[in-house]
C-alpha cells in the first residue's frame, strides 16, 4: 500500500479537472478509451474533515443494514417499469453498455481472461449488489459468469426473476431478496462484487463498503459506480436529469448522499480494498449515448482489488 | 464451479417480511435441464438470415470472421439451390451481364472477412479511370485514382463471382451455419409478457411465447426460431412486409437494359454518358469484355431487347460516340480560362483530354431488362428484426452504389452485433439494433438523395439546365478539392458528401 501513488484533486477555482488513474505499476495497464474530454469545469473545494463528520452523522446505530427505508419505498413504487427501456429506468438502460465495457475491461485484465472471448467470465462468481430488475446481472450472466443478484426490494427480485427466465442464458442467475450484510453473515464469498449506482442510496457508505469487502475473496475485485458530490453533478444529475429533462423521478438522488472519488477511495481503503482504476461516464446529448471518459466530475466508476 | 448451499431463512428486516428461497439444488437441476433442452433443439438459432444473396452471405461471413461472433449459430433461408453446393465457375464461361462495381471500401471489407482472395481467383477488373460526360457536348469530367493517391477507383465483378466467393469463404470456417432451402412464408414475434408462468424446461416454443425468440415458418412446412431475424431478401423483401415496415419511394419510369459486350482491345476505364433518356455506362470486366448498363424508358428498352444483335451493337456505339450530340471539347493545359486559378493544386485527371470509349465489336451475352425505382424503408429495425441491403433501400444504378450500400450495412450490423455480445446484450434488443440504424440510415439516405438528384438533373433537356450541368462537369473536372471529395465519397471512404462535423 505504501507504494501506491494517490493524487488528490486540488481544490482550486475554475481549474481543469486533472485526469488521473489509480494504477498499480506491477500490472500491465492499458488506458481506458475515453471519447469525451471535458474542457472546462468547476471542481469543488474539498474539506475532508467536514466530509468525515457527515459520514459519522449518517451512521444509524440501531439497524444492522446500511439501507435507507425511504429509498426502498421509492424503488418499490416503480418496480414494474424496470424493463421498459423507455420508462423511468431509461437512463440506466442507456448507461448499461458503457458500465459493462468498463467492467469487462477491468475484470478481464485482473482475472487474466481472454478479452476477445464471447464468454470471458466463465468460471467467475459475481454478485450484483442492488441488482434491481437485473439490468446489470443479465449481461454478466451472458458473459459466462455465475451471477447472484441481491436487492432489498422484494418486488425488484420478482421482476428480475421473471425477466431472467425469458432467456435460457440468464435463467441461471440466482436472485435473493436480501442485503449485503446478510450475505456476509452467511459467509458467502465472490470473485467479483459489483455495486453499481447503489452506494448513493445507502445510509452508511462506510459500513456498506466493509460488507462489500467481506463478500470479496482475497485478490478478488470490487466495482462501485456512483455519482460525484460536485457542483456539476448537482447541475446535471439533479437539476437537469430530475427537474428539467425528467429522466429520473424527482427525489431519486440526494446530493448530500453522493460521494466524491477521494471519499470512496478512502472508505474502500479502510475496508481493505485498493482502488486500481477509475473512469467517468459522459453523456453526449447529440448522439444520446454514454461513453467512458477520464471525466469523473459527474458519474464515475471505480475498480478495486481486495488485499490479501 | 462451486455452489454454496443456501438454507431457507425467514428474516424480518425493520418490518419487511423477506423470504429467501433455496436456490442451490433447484437451480443446479434447472441448469442441467436447460442445457439438455438446448442440445435437443435443432431449430433454434441466434441469427436467421432471410435471403442468401450477396449481402446476406456477406453478413454471415462477417459474423464468421470475428472472434466475438464466430460462435453464433446462423440459419440462412434461401430457396436458391446453388447455396447448398460448392460452386465451380469455369474460367471459360462468358461473363454474366449481372455485375456490380465494388468500391475500395467494399474491397477492404471483403479482405477483412477473408473473401477477396476468392474473388481474385475469378474474372474481375480493377479500373483506375472514369470519364463522365453528357450528350450536350458542353463538358466532361475525368476521374483518376491518382487524384486521391490511390491505385484504383473500384473493381467490377460479376455478381455470381462475388456470391460464390462469399460462399467459399464461409465453407472454409467452422462457423455453425444451416441452410434452409425454402422461402419464408410467415414470421411471428410476440412482445415479452411478464405474466407467463416459469417453465422449468424451456423449449423453443415456450421461449417464443415469452417473446425471447422470433418464429419463422417456411414454405416447406418447417419452422425455426431465432433471436434475431435479418431481412436480406432484396427489394421485394418478405421480411420487411411481414414486419410491417412502411416504405417511401417512387418508380423512375425507366428500365435498365444490361448486357456484356466485347472489344478489340482491353479497357481499364469506366465510361458514363448521360443521354436525354438516361445514362449509358460501359464498365470493364476484364479479358476485353465490358458490361453495359443503359437506362431508358420502358418502350425503348423492350425495343432494344428485341432487335437483332447487329442493330443493337450499332446503336450502342452510336450512343457512346456521336449519337445525340457532339463530343465535348478538351481544354488543353496551356489555355487560360476561368478555372486556371484553381489549377495550382490540379489533379492529374484535370489535364486529361476527352476520349471516345472503345468500340463495341459484338454482343457477348443476352440482354436483360430491369425496372428502376427508388425505395427506402422508413425504419430498418424493430424488436428482433433488422433489414440490410436492398430490403432496406433500393437506388438508381447510375453510380454503381447499390450493392456497396448493402455491404456497408452488413459490415456495420456485424460490428454492432459484436459490440453487443461484448457487453452481454441480447442481440435482438431494439436499443442495440437502433445503433445500426443510426449509423446506416443517414448515410444511406444521403446517398439516395444524391443519386436521385443526379437522376432528376439529367432527365430534363432544358437549355439553361444543360449549361448548369456543363458548369457542374467543368467544376468537378477542375476544382480539385471538389473532385477529391467526390472520389472519396463514391469510393466509400467518406460517409457523407460534405465534411459535416455532426454524425461522426
């Protein structure tokens, strides 16, 4: 861990967002293809002490799980629309191929799998934490992985089960209505643990990360994607996406629950996970497509490995 | 694979009753049952290509050549008996009048999929020069591949050679393909419904009723199922009709008469002359043979077809030479005219004089007549169905672009399918197929508009318009950037005629 080089964003006004990858020089790394480059953005000034106190305040002492119940109710209400590609989950469907490209790239490299194979994840056990309707779980299963999808909302699991049974390749997915903490209690372990667009809905991100880490085998992979707590993210993910464009129902996200990349790296570090790579998702309004980029000011995804 | 046995638990989480099902044993059983049902289902495919013509086979070859897609099982539905056997085209066979001009972009595509080596074993003719003029004699344009630093402008190949090359290419791979020598009669797709009960042994029929597969019924009574149906069945596409795609288009009230002719010497240049009734094109096909594509109104076309061979050869030479109007005057490089200030960066062909095309000595094949029309499907994709080639778009043959657009479709679709598989997508999903449409539709529409524009511009004999066209010829001949742009666009190197920054 001492050899790792951690460069933190400098909090200055109007500065160009510096591009950085967390890389381990012992592993052969190829740069992730970035197609969109952000030319000007405002990076928020970071006060780590303030953030730490916020995290502590969020800790619920009584509940064993890291879930927020208001969040659960929110998702339960629109559960039937998971697989409607034009419905409330349209942005997630549009984002799916992009996050899968990152997952495929990082996991293939980490587990030394053939990137040109049609089923590169053959032999890997993957858990999709907060799987929802299974939007991420199904493609992972098609890529050959043995997938377990968990979600705290039972309606989601029902929808996920029904949809997965439509295709023989995905009907092998194991869906459970449970939480990460429960799985830890059952002492389950997975080669890769993925929690995509989940941590911003969780009451205690630090505890959540500890659970994710406990589910990962030693030298396994953990992938987390979420939204940055930046001014730009407030403007795009909350104002634009929820209030103006109506891509997401109002109240889907709370800006105060977002994590900055530095915070995520720190809490993962404390959970024995070293973040090795990070990338951003950028939306091009002209083409209507998402792409991977170095711009982590709004949506970002992090890949880390569990220390042995 | 290790599976951890999960016990049955009943957990109360803050008032929510959650039941955890025991999955281990039942999932393991289900998995082995599913695997078994798959090996028994011979009529289930990943991709069903309806139409085994040049474009359909090009798609299949392309899927066979990429590592991400070569494991897919493909069914090819075409009643053409030639598909089942290996084709031997004898070198002594006279050239078939049905030929296509393949652009350099298509040649690259063929090389990528490994089919071009088979084309090279048969008759094919590269050409590096092209001359275009009209009956008014007011202007002409010569294009040379050297203008854009390339060796060739294109290659003229008989359709049967292209087709058999693709077949040979596919047969030499381990690609899982099954040929159904029949016609498509009906097709059914059901939207996925979540109210169907879970079947523990999903057969093809159950999967079909769940909307996971499309069902195709063939004229010989067999049925098959596929995740994706590709309509590559030509201008009168049955797939397009069954899927309910609406089309836009019009008939050109012109027919094209095609035949093979012979000269006394070799020809390496493509010639096109616009006459009052339509363009006449002379394309080299190798061994002193050339192909004629002559567009005219239907009455004249049937007259031409029925007249005796010698008369036909006479009128051919007349049309290519002095018929209907004088030769354009060549502008020698020394003279000063309004274009001289463009010539700083002059293309090689700007200095070339007007040449008369080689004389036709005799007819070498039967004459065939085809009606011409423009047709474009308003949509190329819907759930589990996609159109490529002439099924999606039919154009005027005046620039030899038709089949090249189709090959472009095949190339793009196979790439999109590979990208989909790379991220574990269901290949029949509309969101994935829409990416193909977004890439091909604008390019195809622009090309169709350009060709249609030409067709209309050249079908009117009106003094001022004739002079405008002459100016256009001069412009294309002497304004080098314009000529280079035209050549790049026609070669398939450039997707749109103007360097627009959008839609990249």
